[in-house]
């Protein structure tokens, strides 16, 4: 009932999908197959049909668990995966044509399918993106029937715009949330005009926009919110949307009084995204089944009031944007 078209692909989906980075472990260590199955079952029972994963998540375990799940699922699931951040020869050598073909074969084996629904470049170096050969490889993979559609997960608006110029690019995955609004200005309207689907990652800014994190919250050492909070391991923007943790906690306090009655802060944050017409699917990661039910329910909520939208735009421009680190 609340489905949206996924760009110009002909596929449509509930605009809440499942982010599978933390599938089966919640960023807290060893992969738990039973937990992964429970999460996917809850997602499908809730109406979710769009899963986002990557070869690198839990060292291939996320893709492999999805592959096993697809064998038993009665509903059709659309799987978006990514290559480039894992395996030999490493990053950025993984974006050579030979490496991409090898990584696609490995993903096909883990997913136990003959065709990948959507293959995304996983945060490609800007100079490799600009050279454009990767897209030729993607078009060849599509021609060969290895992938149905291709797209890119990007770090910045500039990278996103260069992907839009590539024939056949079906989707862009971007960081977008109340604390990270830059794509709204130019990139999303351009994608909408081009019929390119927008997948939103970090919709809850790694959990900040649930309002449940505190200044003294302790994260497990295996959780990127511990080891990458200042960008020590990968792009700083992928953790807390690039905000220094202490600053982010203060900003969240300023949002609390704005949460509409009857909604949680997570509800407001996801609804804010669904109110953007260029957004095709939002992929909150979930560490517990309960979170999935709550996140999916947001698709049925009414839009936020125009006054709240206006206030959140000003809040971002006046209080947030100056603190964002990393490509944006
Ligand atoms: N470079 C890339 O392409 C890239 C990078 C990052 C993410 N992604 C994709 O995007 C997905 C989403 O991003 P993300 O997981 O990093 O960030 P996120 O969706 O903003 O935050 C996920 C975290 O929010 C909390 N949460 C979710 N729903 C909740 C609810 N209803 N109530 C309370 N807490 C809730 C959980 O925290 P707790 O674990 O503390 O419970 C969960 O781990 C990932 O799973 C992955 O598929 C892609």
C-alpha cells in the first residue's frame, strides 16, 4: 500500500528496507546465524522486501545468511549488495575489471543466485569514479546477466552527481538524515529527474537519532561507534554521520522537544526521510526484531507538519552543518 517505485527499474518496494551491516551480530562481535534468521523473518513478516548488504559485512557472513534465507523465503526479496571494500587485491585495486568480476562471482556463490538484483560500488575512490571504467565493467556484467541493475554507494554530492551522468546507473546510496541534509539541495532533485533511485543509509545517524544514546554510553570494542567515531578505520561520515560524538549528543538534546506527540525520535527521523519525495527506500540497520517493527510502522504515519520541516532545515543550517567532518 505504501510502496514506492525504485527509480526507473520497474521494481517497487515498501520505502523501509533492512540494512544488513549489523545482521547477526549488531556490531557486537561473533556472527549469530539464529539472530540473523530472526531479524530477516521479522523484516519479511513486517512487509520489508529490500535488503541492503555488502560482501565485506561480517566477512561474507551477511551475504551468506541472506543466501540461505532466500532459499526458504516465500516472499520475493530484492537484494542490493556492494563490492570493493573486501578481498584481494584490496582497496582500491578491487575496482579493476578482473577484480570486480571475481568479487561478483564470490557474491553470487554466497547469495546462491545466478543474478544479483542490484550491485553497488562500495564507496569508490573519487579518482577511480571519475575515470569511469568501473561503469563499463558494470555494464558488461549486466550484459552477461550477472547483475540486474547497478548503482553506487557514495560519500559526497559531487560523487553522486558524477554517477548520474553514467548510462545505466539505477541507484545511488547516500548518507541522509536530519543531521546530514546536503543531498536535499541538488543531488536528490537531479536523481529524481534522471529516474535514479535513492537509497538512504544511516537514517538514524548510527542510532543517535533514536535519542537513546547518552554522553556516557559505552560501545563494544568491535562496534564502529567505538573504533571509528573519529574516522580511524574508514570514512568518518559513516559513523554518527560525521559529527563529533559529544557535539552530536548536545544537538540531539535540542531536538527532543520537537518530537511530535505519539512519536519517538526515531519515528520522527524516519518520517522526515519518507517525506522527501526523491527517497526510494530508507535502510535502517536493526540489532533487534522490535526495532524493525517500529521502523516499518513509520511508513503508515502521516507526514510531519510543514512547520516542523522548516524548523529542522534551519536547525541543520544554523547548528549542525559546521560540525560535519569528512566528504559531504
Ligand atoms: N558505505 C556504505 O555503503 C554503508 C555504510 C554504512 C551503512 N550502510 C548500510 O546502511 C544501513 C543503515 O546504516 P547504519 O546501520 O550504519 O545506521 P542507522 O540505520 O542510522 O543506525 C542503525 C542503529 O540504530 C539503532 N536502531 C535502529 N532502529 C531502531 C529503533 N527503532 N529504535 C531504537 N534503535 C534503533 C540500532 O542501534 P543499536 O545497535 O545500538 O541497537 C541500529 O544498529 C547499514 O545496515 C548498511 O546496510 C552502508
